[in-house]
């Protein structure tokens, strides 16, 4: 899996009531290693980044009706 930065993916990250990363300044990208998926959300403006680690079960969805 590779998320294409050219698609301009953004994310907002909020912890409790505190917004850590905003859509306006974030970049989202990802990578895989074996059965692990890593999604990174970075705010280059303040250098803060969030790493989301998903493990064990992945299923490729080819059609929306499979969701």
C-alpha cells in the first residue's frame, strides 16, 4: 500500500478537546511492512506528526458492496 501524496490527502487530529493537527496544514502518507500498515499524519508547519499502526488483519476491497 502506498498513499499518493499527489492526491493532496489531509487529516485533522484531535486528542480529547485539543486539536493537534489541522486539515489546512497536514500531509497524509502510509506504508506497509508484512501484515502491518502504518499511516502517518504530519504537520510540517510545527513538525508534529502522528503515527497510526494497524496490525494483523487486512482485506483488500475491490467493490463498495464488499464493505
